[in-house]
C-alpha cells in the first residue's frame, strides 16, 4: 500500500534521535556560522587595512579626494554622478539614420525568366 | 507472427505501468511550469524531459540496455557524472565565474544571513532521523534545506547514492518553487514597518578586494570544512578567473559552455533516474515532505536572524529582514523574491543588490554545511 503524507505522523520515531545526532547538528550549524563569520570579519577589516596602507604611504594627502580614485575606490556619490551623466548622454543621443526609410534596393541577377527585353521581343503582338 | 508478438512485447503498450504514467504526467507538469510560468526553465526543462525519457515504458534490464540503471547503457554512462559527484563541482565553477561577490564584500555583515539560513539543513537532518532514515541518508536529505541543487546532488552522491534521484528532484523542484514557498513565510514573520526598511546603498569594492576574496575564501573555508573543497574550490576558482581579468577566455567558457553542457546532462540524467519502479516509494514521499520543511525552516531562519541582528544595529544601519530569506542558496531567485516583496511593501524600496549578499553567502554556507556533514560521516 502506497504511503501518503497523512501517514507521516505515525512513522515518526523520536527515540531514533540520539545525543550524538543533536551534537552533530549543533556543531555543524556552529561551524557554518564560524566559517562565514571569519569571512565577514576578513572583509570588514580588509578595506580598513588597505586604506590604512594608502594613508601611510601618502600622509600629506590624507584628505585629498583624489586618493580614493587612485586606490580604485570610487565613492558612491561619484558613481551616481557618472551614472546620471551617462544616462543623460544616451537619452539625449539621437539615432543615426540612413535616409533609406522603407525601400531597400535589391539587385537582380540576369536570367531569361526575368529578362524584360527577352519577354518583350518574344511577345507575339510585338513580332507582328 | 512470433516476430510481431515479440515486437509488441517490447513496446510501451505492453510494459506501461500506472507508475510510469504518473511520472510522465509529472514530467509534463515540469515542462509546462518551465515554459508557461518560467519557473527555473534551465533546470525544469531538462529534468522534465528526462522524466519522460526515464519513464517511457520499455522493458527494463533486457538485452537492449536502454534504462539509466541498465549496466552499459548510454544513459548509465551519463549518469556516472552524477553518481561520482563530477557534475556539481563543474556547475560550481560556472557559478563562480558568473557571480559578482561585491554586494557581499561591500556589506560583510550580511554574510551571516547566509549562515543563519542553513538552519533548515540541520533541523531537517534531525527530522529525517525521526522518520527512520539512517545518519548518512538524513544528512543528504537535510541538505535540501540549503536550496542548492548541485550541493544536494554532491552530498547525496557521497552519502546516500541510492536516494540521489528523489533528493535531486526535491532540491531542484523546491528551487523552482521559491516564488511560491518563500513569500508567505516572509510576510508571516515580518511587520509592514520592517518590510519597508530602506538600507544604505552599498559601497564600491576595489579590484584588489575582489581578487583577494576567492583566495581568502578558499583558504578559510578549506580549513574549516575540507569536505567542501571540491565544491568551494571550483566556486572560488571560477570567481578568480572572472575577477583577475586576465583569464577572460577561461571565465567565459566556464560561465557559458561548461555550465550549459553540464546543466543539460545533469538535468536529463536526474530526470531519467526517476523511473517509476525505483522512484515511487515511501522514502521518496518522506524526502519530498522533509525537503519542503527544510526549505521553509531555512527561509524562516534567515528572516528571523535578520530581525535578531537589527536588535544590535543602530537606526539607519538596520537590515530589511526580507533579505534574510535570500540566505538560502537559490541564486538569484530568492534574491528576486526579496526584491519583489520589498517593492510590494514600498514601491520605491529596491532590495535586490542587498539581497544578493546573503544569497551568494548562502551558496558558500550550504557547501560548507555539506563539507561538515561529510567530515562527520565519512
């Protein structure tokens, strides 16, 4: 007889859960947290370390706004201004048009089947 | 006449079972959902089609060797990539090459949401034990809560290869169902005021930080969970190929050709492995129920942890708890769900960039969880 979802409560056996299983679950979850916490700490500290290094090399220009650009760090407001400028530029830009509006000239290869002169001289009325 | 009888004996008319027909309907539903509603079409179209291929009612284990479980059949060879855990690391390589980790680096505290959302893995592991599964089987089932198909397939291939079909199918199905499963939980666990919290725009990230990330990531995670090395190693390698900017060709291949080829073969073989005779069992029903539970618990874990973090964060630095749900590793679907729920609460509140941080952290988190499970059980 096939099992259904309704049968599930009847097959639950809590005695199958041992202390070692609980331990594994808690340790595993903690280890996931620990690994990602270390990663988070690294990336909280890393920008500070990098900017400290830049400041140490150029102490006289500590407040120079160009420093951020030299380190490859573009401040958010500068990014926003650049994005807005590019957006406006493309919004204002008019499409280049070719002046050919609808009709595209198509070259036809010669063939007796499409030859106008051939058809005209073979027309019986013309021969007469 | 004997020849005709023999031929008819080989056809689907003679060999079809109700189970085959049921699975064919399931396959058709998958294809319908993928094409009509665009639910994870990249996964569901190959899987749905694979289900049709696997359940076309042929005579199994005969001299033709057609089925995925028939020794020496073509499908059997393709399935080796799943059983031996070859495909998931290749998919991770492509994911690494596709993913921009800068949202995560610009606001590192959001990484913790990716850890919190792995709660479902470990609670479902306990739940699976209570339903009569063994320790390795329970671990493989629990990982469905990470909402990461390749990780689930990888761990199942190592710990419970006989359950790989239902586990992979459950993981991929629930990944596709993210827009249906997550929103009710997110709304249930948050207030209107919390859903409208606006977060500060992320800072820009330097190229040096982007290059350091995969190197530091593999060293940290490799030391913590060596079992996750095949997955995380490939993930971070793919990301280094992308961010180093000197291996553009390799990064392009990893994020297009390789991942596409592997996704097709993986999807079809996973689908074809759901032959009614081996798939329609009580264990599969339990796995689907446990998988859904795992997914819901993980979503709740992420949302609740974001609310918990808000207790310690100053006004202006608070986290919108909706992005906690993106801590499950369904990239980028769960981030998109956070975005759409955020817009639903406040049409000017765009959460996508913020949600991508826990989302990609969830990929790392679920792989670390898989590695830890393997370390304990192998």
